[in-house]
């Protein structure tokens, strides 16, 4: 009996991000090791020609087949990575090659499900595959994606988003999370978790998890708002009302709210909650503190408030988060 494998085609082109190309094959190969399913996955790299392709990291990779050859096969999963350029002011821009977009459009028509990793979402968008859908990409090019394609609901926070048979993944290492999610969709959560352990990934992140931590967000802000952010971080266990923050900044309550909305895109309350959730995540991952203790030190006050904030922002409870993402400590 012929063995039927799920064909995974990864789009390859000059300047492509290296990890976005090499990460998914490692994940899919481990899935075959962790299951008795002899079929498993067949992962191939497709390019315009069979000549070596130079990635953005300078590493050369050989394609397995051409785009035309790939279009003649029945594709289970199409993975579209991306590439970027950085201007003189160190601003990152996704590169969109019209000829490559047409190739992606042709391959997607032969595919059961189409996915993008990192800035590959810009290629899917240009191919019209994200119209009317919610999608994510690397946070550094999210504004570009939203500006170029207003018909798409761009959400830069999640590490991946599924919209029917179209999946979009966030930046760089999130290609591993997306690949694990695809395996879970095909073979179940148990296999995906076993693969995650083989990858020595301490956690299998869910789609709702944020791409980056609040205190590390690279946001262009004024000195006043930076001072407020540090003040919030230093005093996160306190009540921190708008009145208190306004007094600290020597502005009115209304003006404080305007500052936060203008420079951070959210209300003071929303920002404070995001910082508290981030601190709580760190506590849950790295300590044995009770939920009551976590709620107290992070400024939530009660466990109920902590739980509601986690459900609202991460779509999991603190207990579920700890069981999934708890770092293993020895000794």
C-alpha cells in the first residue's frame, strides 16, 4: 500500500528569513518521530528555480522543486515566510515582490490550508488571501500591513491567528508555535505537546498569547509617559488610580487619559492591567506562589480580579497558564 504523506510546501526566495524556512521542517520531522502514523509529513522547499537561494542571514539553501512543479502537486499546507529591509533610520519594512505574490496565489489555490510566518503575511495580503480576515504579523511591520491593506483586521498581539483555512503567525520564533498548532490540528494536542518537549520548549504557547512583554514594548513616547510607565512598574502592587497617576504627573485626570490614548493607544486602566498581567505571568512561570499571593503582589487585590484579567487578555485562567507554561526548575 502506498504511503500518503501530508505535503508541506515552504516558499523560498532570496532574502527570506532563515529561521522561518528552517524552523517548521524541524517541528514536522519530530511529529513523525512522536507518532506511529507512518504517513506523517513530507516537507519540501519550493523556489523559482533549483538554483541556491541566499537567505537574509547569508546562508544558502537548495530548493527541492520549482514553483511550477509544486503547483502540479496536491499541497496540504503552504507556508509563506517573508523578508524585510531596514532603512537609514532603522525602520523595518516588509518586502513584497509582485511576481512572488502571483506564485503564492497560484500555490494557495492548490492548497488545503495556507499559512504565513512573520512578515509573510504581507505576501498573503497582497495575494488577496487575507481580505476580510483577522491576521497577525511581526509587530514591527503591523502598521505597514494595516496601512497597505485596510480591508484586513490586523492584530499585532497574538503569536498566531487562525481564520478558517488561513493561518498567520507572528515574528521569527513564533514559526515554531504555529507549526505546533498545525500539528495539534492534524494529530491532536498530545502529539503536539510531545513534539514541544522534544524541541526543549518549556511551553507550547497558545494563539492568544502576546508576541512580547509589556515592559519591553518599543514604543516611541515622551519623557513624561516614560516616567509614568516606570512609576507604574515600580508600584504595580499598589492601587494606582487615575487620580493618583494624574497627581504624580501634575496633570488633570482628563489630560492624563489623553496622554495614554495618544502615546500608548490605550487608557491608563488598560495599560496598568496589561502590566499586572505580565508580572503575574512571570510569577506563575517562575514561582510556587499561591494565586492569592500573585493577585496581591501584582495589584489585582483578589483572585477573581486576577482570573478575569487573564481570561480577558490571554483567554486562559491563571491555573491553566501555570500548568502549560511553568518553567521546570531543578534541585
